[in-house]
């Protein structure tokens, strides 16, 4: 009796082992499956275009902002002074240009009856041209001064969420350092690394099952949006000699191919960097059943 129990247990164990092995072979070639998937998003590093001390912060960590929302204000006083200096230069150059124009008109009038030399007329024309160029340069400097003054108030350009806010009022900001990081609201995708054996089964727009580690006992849907056509090890660098990788193992590890998956359901509880498992759905219930079982197992590990 005891021997029969052991035989039964052994048989069941072998059946499960063989069944699981068959499933792995099938999934590798027909229904690719991976646990190496990560939620990704795009972020905008808000770098000021002018330098100065931060006078005021208008947003807080985790705040959702709309296009045109003021993020922070750099002390505008130095740029206001620069603008006033540029305005004064414009007035000065305009006065000089007007004076040069009036002088040129007088010289032209006198040149008609040869009261002035041709050289004096040429000098007057040259002086008027130079004065006009200086006036245009002063106007350009004023526009730049106004632009820099406007740039002291930094605004959001699209709907996004403030994250990693490490600067405070009174800190010095420059065009070399990000003051605020903005994560684009609702723009997420999954980067899944499948073994190359199943590459032939993966096609664009195919539906996949997704299980997030952060949301156990739930299976979500997604679609393949693209399949990377190259990875770093497959690119040849023309500036270096070929690199040969030594492999001593009889069975080498399988290469991974990156696939981008777009979830069909927006989840506010999933943050960029969350881990997930992805499996091609196919036309059978194998994928649905396995991913449902996997979602239950996420309660345990």
C-alpha cells in the first residue's frame, strides 16, 4: 500500500514535470512568454534657458500641470536692468541714425550745385548706413533682452506630472542643470524582452496578456506596437576592431529581443519602472489560463 502511494506520487510528479517542459517548449516557439518586462514612460527635463536664483516655485511634487502652467520664476531683476540698458541703446542709436539721415539729405542737396565734394557725399552715405546698422543691432539686443526676461518665468508645455523636484526657492539655477522633471501623463508602454526563438511568432498588432507585479490576480490586455530590429551587440562599430566573445558553456544562453507593447487599459496605479510578465495570446486558451495562474501566484511571491 505504501509502495503504491510512492508510485502514484512519482507518476504525478513526472507527469507534471513533462507537462511543464512541454509547455515551456510550446511557449518558447508558439506563444512567447517573458517575465522580463518593464513599464516605461517619457520624461521632460525642465532646464532653464537663463541663469539666476530661483525666486519662487509654483508647483509641488506629484502635481499635474497643464500647458502654460507656471513652474518656477528665476529672479528677473538682472534681466530687467539689461532690458532697460537695451532700450536706452535703441533710443541712442535711433537718434544717431536720424542725425545721419538729416546730414545726408543736406549733403545731397548741396551736391546738386557742386557745393560739396563727391568724397563728402560718400562719407555721409557711409555714415548713414553705419548708423542704420547700429540701430538694427540695438533693436536685436532689445529683443534678446526681452526674450531673456520672458525666459525667467518657466512654464509647462504639455500635460504632465511633476516628479523628482529637488530644487527649492533661493537655489541657483543654470541652463546646465534640470530643475524639474515632468512625466507625460498617460503615456506609458511596456518594454518586454523575449527570447529570439519566439521571434517568428511575434508580429505587430498582435494581442498579448499582461500581468503586473503591482496588481496581482488581474490579467490585462495589450498590443505589440513594434519589434526592435537591432540590439547593441548586433551593431558594428567602424572605429573599433571586431570583439569576439568567448563562450565555454556547451549550451549558451538565448539572446533577448526587445518588443514594445502598448497596454489597452490606462492604469493610474502603475508607475514607470513597474515590472510585468507578458505572453502572446494566440488563438488558444493556453495563454489566458497560464497568465491567470501566474496572476494568482503573484499573491505569494
